[in-house]
């Protein structure tokens, strides 16, 4: 076991507070936290405070993939750090999200996930996190569009 790391970034066309809050809202989190595109929404429960915990059950076919963790640091809207426990995680696996406001109400999200069992698991998670950030962008875009339509 080594300290293999995944680093992925995504520019999301939404205000930083909205992007940050999506990670702590269980209804929104369920819409983008999934193993692959096209999968059903996850089941999410969380206690969104430092020291609080979360449970995410992802669904892949007939398989239920449980993921749990604890919130280590919540600094709205700049940083979120949590542990990550799943069937293929190493001890002390940690995910750090950094959010940076950019021009025109866009947000750059930088995700770092440390500690994997092996290179294959690290690579699988890199693909998974990349897909999750893309889905997050889609979900926030859809929410923003729905809000605009409510005011038309």
C-alpha cells in the first residue's frame, strides 16, 4: 500500500457557494455521486458538520456500493476535507476539495484523493472522480436552468 494520489480539476459555470453547497446537500449529492454516467442516483445520508459523517450507497446494476466517511474540515466556500471508506479504499484515505472563484461567476474545483490499495484502484478512482465532477457540473447547470425558468 502506498500514498498513490488522484488529482482532478473541473471548471463549473456556477457561483462558488452553489458548487460548495452541492457537496453537503444530500438531495443534490445523490444526483452526481455515482460510479459511472447513466447509473441511478445514490442513496445519501449526511451530518454536514466538522466531525459529522456521511453514507453514500452507489448503485451499479444490482450491486450496492457503500461509501462512508467523516467530515474533517468544512470551510465554506473554499475547502472541504473528508475521509473516504469503501471496499477498495486504503486506511486513512482522504479527499480534499478546493474551490476557487474565477471570472464570470465560475468556480474551479480541485479534487485530491490520497491513499489507494494499488495503481489499478487509483486509476479507477481517477475515472470515477472525473465523471463525478462532470456530473456535478451537469446537475448544477440543470438546477440553475430550472431556477431561471421559474422566474420567466
